[in-house]
């Protein structure tokens, strides 16, 4: 059950297991995107606070610390304890997420369930991280140890605040790293609450630190820091490039990125149930209000079913109920802020101007809150801005194609490569598409299924490295090789 006005319990920085004000004393406003009201004020971290958090994390990472000397199986118990507490407070946390982010309550609950699944999945890895023994030339044997990378900076966006946290805390904690996390300045509340739960679960001082603040100050302080060993970033490609530069200019810290996308979903005329295909494509781009790096924002439909597909997509978009995320009848909430709403409306204008056919939506709803009516464009062509740039809003562009070869080439003609989808009943077509497309994830007859067990990440400018699955864990591990001489005689 949703809590309509969840009490805001934590608004300060979380450093070394304590909530503390920013050194500067500064605070920033957190806005409710449904009403534009101020929810609360949160302490604003800058470089000094990041330094404090890094020092706490570094101390917690010392080889003799409680965290480093703890059995790996005990780390798993702490992670499960954290999940038990999230489950205990799930309604509260989901309500907080809906208040802060604007996503409808049912979706927030879903995010929380995935958060728990992800952390539990990684808890299972803690005592299963193993090296190998290697027979090498001469009288030697090598063995490898997998060790935690160290102090990790984690910078996350606002679209899935609690789930992005889980994608990053999960593997970092399983590996044995210590964390300095900067949540988005637009949605810091769930991360602060989870920080409090981590203390309650019993994580030692300094293992988890959360420093809300702005990108160019707190975010840059993380990516430039000389005592952070790795930074994991999720956000825009433009900021990803800045983080990479800062990593290179400072201490060549490791970087992993999950960045933007312009993901294609391709519907062949042998898709089977057309309504199901329409539903998959609609959800692929409209879920989370389109504020999703993997959003299926280019929908390619084979010519013989194109007109019918457009008709049914419009009907489906028109059925969406836009409104208060706490209202059970709502199926879509507001965008995150005015900047995002204006940007999406500008893209819609550009679609109209460049000759796409606006089938429905295309406008803001009301004058309070950042609501945009779900929008469908048909007759979209590859060179239009709406087919090239990431919109991050509820805007579906439907393009027409005739052949497999043509659609693979067109789908690949982008600087991005995060995700893709294909809908067909022909396994050969699905496999051919999956082989030809340049994207980190390919979903066949489904879309945006990010399970904790399966890695996700981007080709090209959509990212580096992987999150989730064993591949995600690997990004938080160093390989140490120990080579031993075997005596030739006693
Ligand atoms: P989005 O478009 O999803 O808001 P951004 O890339 O702007 O993505 O933001 C994602 C995260 O990156 C946020 O936590 C934001 O504060 C942070 N960020 C923004 N600018 C910088 C920067 N120059 N250095 C480091 N982090 C930044």
C-alpha cells in the first residue's frame, strides 16, 4: 500500500556510517515532479565532503580492517540482511521513490523488488569468487587471486534511482570494495534511506558512503579523485566523456560506463500475435515515461503490417492514464523536471517540422507537474532528429522497412549500441538479427528484460564494461598472479 506523504527521514550526507551536514553548510531543494512543490532540502556535497567520504572508504578498505578481514560468507549475510530490511520497508521506499521521481507506485514497487533480487543475486557470489591455478613453463606454478578493486566511486542518474544503486552496490560489495556513491541531485532520497538501512544491517563504518550533490562539483570530485580506484558511471554519453577525461587526467582509475542509447526494435510480418508485438514495442519505449537508456525509441515495422501496427500503437498510447503516481488508475507519471519536459517537447516539435506524422499526444498535460502526453509518430525516416537523438521521453517513432539486410544496416547506423529487440516467429530471422546487430543486449520477442543474472552494457558510445551477471562482478575485481617456484629436489 502506498504511503501518500512519506516522512522524509534522511537529508544529510552519509559518511562513515553517520549522517552529517555538508562542510559548506549548503543544501539544495528536492522537487516533486508531479506538483513542482519542494519535498525537502538535502545537504549538498562538494569536493571537501567527497574527500571525507573517500578517506572513510579508504580506511575501511585497509587490509587489516573489519571489512577486509571479514569472511566472504559474512559479507553475504550482511547483504541479505540489507535486503530483509528493504523488504521490511518496501512500501515506504516505493512511496519515497514515487514522490521523488514521479514513477507510478506499482513501478516503484517493481524497482524495489528488482533491487532486492539484484543484491541477493550478488550476495550469492561473495564466497564463490575464485582464481585458478596455471601450470607454467619451467619449475613454476602460478595461481590467481581475485581481489577487490578498492575504493569505488559510483555516479548514478535519476531514472531508476534505487535500481541503479543496486546494480552498483551489489557487485561492489560482493567483491569486497568500499563505496562512495553520488546519487543524482534530482533523486537523492532513496539512496540516503538505503544508506541508513546499510548501517542498521551492520555494515562497518566507511564501507558505504552516499554524497548527494551536483555533477560538476560532487560528481567531478569523484571522477577526478586521486584516491578512488574505479568509477562506475551511468548517465548521458556527454557526461561519460567528461568522467573518462577526469579519470585519465587524475590517476587513470578504471572506468565503467552505461550511457545513452537510441535502441531499435524490429517487428517482422511473421510476428504472430500483432497485439502482443504492439504491446512489447509500446512498453519498450513508454515504460518509465521513456526515461530509460534502453528505450526502444526506433520501432522498425515491416511494410505489410505497418499501417495496422501504427493504428494499434496509437490506440494503446491513447489508453494511457497520465496523472498522480499515487493514484491507482494512473499508468504514467510526470517527467523528472522542467528541463527534461521542455527538451522532450522540443523533440516533438522537431519531429513535426521535419515531416513525421504526429498520430497522437505531442503536448504537455495540464500546467502543474511535468506531464507529457504519450506521443506516437509515424512516417519517421532515419535522418530525422527524432530517429537519431536520444529523447528520453514518451515518444514512439515508427519507421517502415522491407528486408532483413536493410533493417540491420539501418538499425546499426547510430553512434549508440546499448540495446535492441526483434519480434518474429522465425528463429533463423531472430538469430540472424541477433548476430548482425551491434548492441550489448538483444531481446527476442520481449524487451528490456534486465535480469540480475544476465549482463547489460553498451557497444560503441553506449558504454564500456558490463553490469549485472558475473561480467558485472568482474568489473570490481583485480586479478593478482602469484607464481611459485617448485624446488627441483629436496
Ligand atoms: P541524465 O541525462 O540522466 O541526467 P547526466 O549524465 O546529466 O544524465 O547525470 C547522471 C549523473 O551524472 C548525475 O548523478 C549527475 O549529477 C552526474 N554528473 C553530471 N555532470 C557530471 C560531471 N561533470 N562529472 C561527474 N558527474 C556528473
